[in-house]
C-alpha cells in the first residue's frame, strides 16, 4: 500500500515530530496535526461556529468542531500521519467512524527521560534559535551560535512545568492508548532508542501492515 494511514501517539518529547517527518518523506503522505488543521480552516463554518471564534478568544475549540475539522483534513489526504488527535474516548469513536487506520504507533518513553529531554531545551531570546544542552548544544555553553546572545530556558521548559504537562497528558490520553492497545493495528515502539533506531522500528511496523 503506497498511502498508509497512520496514527502516532506519544507524550510531549517522545519524538513524534521527528518520526512523523520521516514517515511523510518516506511514504509521500501528509502530516496532519490538530493545530495545523484548525489554523488552516479557521473560517470553516460549522453548526458550532468557526474555529476562529474560539481561538481568537483564547478558548478551547469544542470537540465536535475539532472532529469536523480533522475529518475534513483526512478526507483531502490520500495517506497521512495523524498527530495530536484523538485526545479522548469520544474523539476515538468519531475517528473510527471517519476513517480506517493501517497502523497505530505508540512511542513509549519513560517520564524521567521525557523530563530530561524537555528541560534541556534552550532558546535564543533575540533570534529565536533553539538548542538542547545534550542533543544539540551550542559551540559555547549558554551562548547562541547565530547571534551571540545569552540562551534562556523558557518558563514552560522548567521541570515543575514539564512534569505537570506530562501528568495532564497521561490523564487525558491513558484511555486512548489503552483502547488502541487492544487492536491489531497497535505497535509499541521503544522511544528511548536513538532516532535512527526508532525509525527502523517505525518503518518496519508500517511496512508489515501495509504490504
């Protein structure tokens, strides 16, 4: 099958973005995220209003509207990597009615490793360049390679904030992961391997289910 339909699950910092990009390049499919779909269809009229009405007011877009936006994005795609949706059981039910998935990838990474990855990020307040103290360190510690400014840690990258984000993620998505775990499409991948090792497992899982 040349246009696989893939759902990728995993906590913030698990590597979904990296692997989604490689999947899109390898199979010529689209990367669909909830945020991108909402931004691309901000003015789409539904019985619940438009996404813009909620986004401009800084409010959460309600599930029924998110569902319609995601369904429209999936309809336009021959193959896809769906990232960031579904987030709860009602969205799972809606997705199952909207499309059939070939594979559900779950990148499993321990909380301590996620904290290490997320708290290590440093950004340049002047030019916006991004680094990591372990995986993508600047040439001079704490100094931006691009413009020489002093790097900072964002408020949402502190350990306390990261742990709270991970707790919220787990509470919201535990039921989603357990639902898919009981299906034939589910594949758990060790996300603590190197990106290349994770990719090897991800590609093997997709290939075995889309032959």
